[in-house]
C-alpha cells in the first residue's frame, strides 16, 4: 500500500532553509547519514508525511538512493508554495 506525501523540490527555498539550519548541523547530518558532501544542490528535497505530520529533509542520488538527513519541523523558512502530492511505496 502506498503512502501519500507532499514533496518540495524548490532549490532556492531549500538553500534558504539550509542557511537557517547552519553549516555545522548540515555537516553532522550528512555524516550521520553516511554521506559525503554533495557536489551540487540537485537531489535535495523536503517531504511532508501526512500520517505522521513530519517535515524532513532528504537527499536523492541519481541512482534513486534516498537518504534521510534531518527533521525540519520548527524552522522558520519552511516553504509555503511548491508542494507536490506524490505516492511513496
């Protein structure tokens, strides 16, 4: 059964949110996920899970491997526009 989620791929909004999160916190989140620092912003996205009502930051490699980075709920720069409803398996 698939789960309904809302995703935001707007890189300008995500970059603004990452500035609020801070460089050190992002470095730690990447390290905890077992990732190296990505070469570009392509691949970052926000996901709102309807059932749990959590907003999380993810990174997806071109090979479709996704990594959970950190929860975003509680930050001020969460985008209001650009959310797309998708189904997650």
